C-alpha cells in the first residue's frame, strides 16, 4: 500500500517526528511504500543539516535522510513554513539573497500542493503533530 | 474509521471529543501521551469502558513502555500493539482521523 505522511512538529520538541519515523519504518518493513513525507509548520526543522545532537541520542534529520535515500521517499518542506523559520535550500538561498543554505540531504523545499498531491496519490495519509 | 489520539485526557479533551463522535465502525488507537487514556481507575476510564461496547480500543505498546506503564495498569480488553500493528490498523481502516 502507498502511504503519505504529514509531520507538523519539529525534532526533539515533541514526539511527532519520532512517531512518524517509526511508523514509516514499520510500514516499509511490512512491504509498503512511503510516497512522500510532508513537513509543515515547525516540522520543517526536521530538514536541517546543521544539527549535532549528542552522540548517544538519535539524529532525527539524518535518520530521515537515510531512510529516504534507502527507500526513495520524497521529503518535502513547506516553502512558506521554511522561509519563516530560516530553512533554506540552494535555490531559496539565491532567490532570497541569503549567504548560506542549510537543508539536509534528500530534503527539498516546495509548496503546499505537494501535500494535496500526497493525499491524492496515496491510499492513506497519516498526520503526526501536536 | 481509525482514530488516533495522542494527548493525555488529563491535558486536553481530544479523547473525550473523539469518544463522542465514534460509531460501531470505529477503532481507536492511543499513542504518545494518549496512552494515559487507557489506564484503569481514572476520571475518564468509565467513558473509555463505555466506548468499548461499540468500539475496539488499542494502545501503542512502545509508547506505553516509554512511560513506565504496562498491560497491568490498563482497562481490560484494550489491545496493546506495536508499530507493525499500527500500520495494519491504517490498512484495515480506509479512513483515518488523527486527533491532535
């Protein structure tokens, strides 16, 4: 079965991103496919490549990048939420004349239409948030 | 329809709202702090027990364990499932309502 996942909360602040990750992992282990994870509101903070959590803690952004690389999952940050919170990819860096980008591997920035598309293209859309 | 509730009933009223709207085709999965709604002898356990007449109630085991709880603290007939069980519930139910 094809799944879409919506994550509305940032890493380490709330359990949403952990629950979403463990759900995605279990779905893949059961032979299902994750079409897209859409990160909305504070959820966009899951896509930073500048995080350095303590070594004995889980690395939430890297964990998403690795899962996406291994299983071809589309990780999308909402552009409006990303702009507000300083999440920047190379295109956004140029467009908004910033001096750096900070997006982690396998994440991309796009619009809310990607969430709607995930709802249309997948058979189930699951929301994790606060 | 599958309903997931992720808030403690002692913090927010999402479980109460969910219980008001369910019917016999519903299943409820308690996750994250929502697992506190599965405890016996609390101010909400009577309404949970009442809902069990029509609705199957599940609780996510890893979230229960993370809070130092186990099956012995729960209302009877609440099924403890893992993430694989969570995935299966989302497949068995065509529609999913995630109460936040």
